[in-house]
C-alpha cells in the first residue's frame, strides 16, 4: 500500500479578511474532494488571511499511481483558484 501526502501553500494577495479566505478555502476543498475523493484539510496558516495551506492524502497500490494522482490534484487546485501556488511538499510513503 502506497500513501501520497501533499501540503500546498497558496498566496492570495487580494484577500482582505479571514471570511474571504474561508470562502476560497471551502470552495477549493469541496471541488477537490468531490472530483478526486481524497482526504483534505487546511493544515496551517489558519490565522493569516493571505496564505492558505492545504494538505491532502491519497492511497493506492502503486507508487506511480500515487505520484500521478498527487500531480493531477495539484494541477486541478491550481486551475480552480486565483491564488498563486507558492510551495509544495510531496511525500510518498
């Protein structure tokens, strides 16, 4: 069993409040969860309204499949938000 984990940090300079950030986060996480059926959560920077740090995990029986899935999810997230992807940490266990 292979487990792929990823922590992605996005920057949204135009966001002026935590309320705006929550709307962006909720939309992005729901779209990602519905399309890919992964575990996903905000894992850091909860008090910073300009940064959004999202972690997700997926499971498969092949290393290649996990890697491909993580890359597809990152591409999807990047195209479905106006926030800029500034950092990615991927780990396959």
